[in-house]
C-alpha cells in the first residue's frame, strides 16, 4: 500500500493513512527481525554447545590452507578489536593479578568458536545458513527495511525497482509462512522444492532466459 502511494501516486483513503501504515510496517518488520536474530542465536548456541572441531594436523596442502586462513584472519581481526582489553589483561598479569578466569572466558567465547567455524562465530550457524529459506528471509528484511527507511525519510521517494524487489521477497516470505499453517500446504511446497531441485539445470537456464527477456523489455519500455 505504501508502494502504491509513492510509486503509483494513488490517493490516500484518509489523511493519516501513510503514518498508520508506516507504524504497522515498523511493528511487522521489527517482529520478523527479532525472530530471525533469535533463530540465528539459538542455532549458533546449539552448534557451539557440542562443536565438532577438525584436527588441522590431519589436513594437508590446500585443505590445510583453506582450513587455517579464514580462522587466522578472523582471529587477528578480533584480537585487533579486543586489543585494549588484552593490553589491560597483560598489564594486570605482569602486576601479579590472576587473569586465569578472563583467559578461560576468552578461550571459550572467542578462540574455540573461531576454531570450530568462523561463520558460526559471526552468527551464521551451519544449520541456519544451509537452509535457503533463511537467505530469502535476509533478503526480505534488507529490502523491507530499506523501503521503510525511504518511506519515512523526508524528501525521499520509494523507487519502482525497490518496490518490485520488496514485493517479490514478500511473496516468498508468505510462501515460507504458509508452510507452517497446514500440512497440505507444507506437502505442496515440499513437492515444488523437490521438483525444482530435480530440474535444477533446466531451472537455471530457464531463469537466465527470463532475465534476458526481462532486461530487454525493461530497457525497451523504460524509454
């Protein structure tokens, strides 16, 4: 509805309609944002509760490099961010203060999670990032918050492209929510997922063809 006001120039049903819609949009987007962050935190905590760390000594060659480089890079970046804290702990250690509890806390909260998986340490647990519906949720939240910011900013206007992208992600989000409402809906969406997976090569080429025609018509009709 906000897109119809900004993009299509429809008239308002009542004077404060856009204000009411913006408030409702904020509540809805904030709810789904908190819900997604909570799911990410729960998946991260569950994975780190019983990490399956790989012994780097059994790796060789490129496998060893692929294993160690991201972990060393992330550990270096975290150490830079925590350098004031580490300097204080170093000074306390030289002064004779027992910093063993702090060292154990840093190992448990920083070193071991990074050793387990750098992306999990950053909040993207393996179980979360392997579910492609979560990436659609991220796209929905990013586009929705961007559209919301443009809708409330003075002097700005919601663009047609952003409105289209947000509408697409809203449709995908609606499909993901419908899965949990009824067993028949869940079976149907699961069937569609399996069909798309089995025909993934055809779907990729079909999607490329659709993109070509979509861009062509967009450029043609845009002038």
